[in-house]
């Protein structure tokens, strides 16, 4: 699938630029001389690069817009590129593939919160207003994925603008980080 996307000219995903010579780098480094970038030649290096931001802080959300710069992955084939991408952006290619085939399954925020148990059960009390604030802060400002899920199951799912050069990062249901943030909001209201 990735080979096909590259043939179509899709050379970006999130903050990563994809070269047609099996290379990956931060898209902000697209015009930086390769001799100035730290070279890695194995796909697992992506896992290390993605772990900490520029200041050395752990990145709990791999799709947060804080991927560090100054590295170059020079790999051997498109399969290795896809593997590296899975470390940078887990499941991104398969989610996009499912969307292209109209098979992407969407779960509303309420459904996700309703199935929470234990210390997260309290998130079921999140109001619609609080949901919107939470989505704006955590998803729109802090994440590169495009949200597909609505707040309630009876609402329309959202769509997105397709940039011809970019493989989109899709979000089919609220992640654990969002649920944890929802809990903080509800607990503060008590
Ligand atoms: S719910 Fe989706 S869009 Fe929001 S922060 Fe989590 S992964 Fe990103």
C-alpha cells in the first residue's frame, strides 16, 4: 500500500517526509543537508526517535506535533519504511487503508466513555460542553490525527480535507489519553 501511495506523490505523513529512495526524515528537515542529520539504517530506530521530544520529555501521544528533528532513516525497501512508520504513527497506514475501502469503523465519544470501568467510569458524566472543550484542547491543538468520531452516535461523522501530498492520520475512536483528560475534567467539577 505504501508503495502505491508514494507513486501517487504522497510524500508526507504527520511530521515525517517520505523519500522515494526509501528514506524518512522530519519534514522540517526536508532541505537540510544530509550530512547534518544523524543517520540510522534500521526501521526500529523510529521507535527511539519517537520516544522523546526535543527537550527529552517522554511523548505519550505519538501523533502529538512534537516529533524531534535532525535524523535521517535510510532504509532498504518500502516494507522497512512501512515498519518505521508504524513506530512513528501506530496503525496509521492500516486506518487510512480501511478508510479508502470505506471500512473504517467509527466509535462515538459517548460509546467509548460508556464502556469505561473502574477509575475511568466517572468520565461518563462528561457534559457535551466539556466534551467540546476537551476535544479542542487535546485533539485539535495537541494531536495531528483527524477526528472521525462524533460525540454521540446519532451525530454525523466528520470528514476532512484531503491534501494530495499527504497521507492523513485518522482517528476512529477516542484514545486513552483523551479518556484520562476527560477524567481530570470531571473530577475537577466535583
Ligand atoms: S482522541 Fe484521537 S485525535 Fe484526539 S488526541 Fe487521541 S488520537 Fe489524537
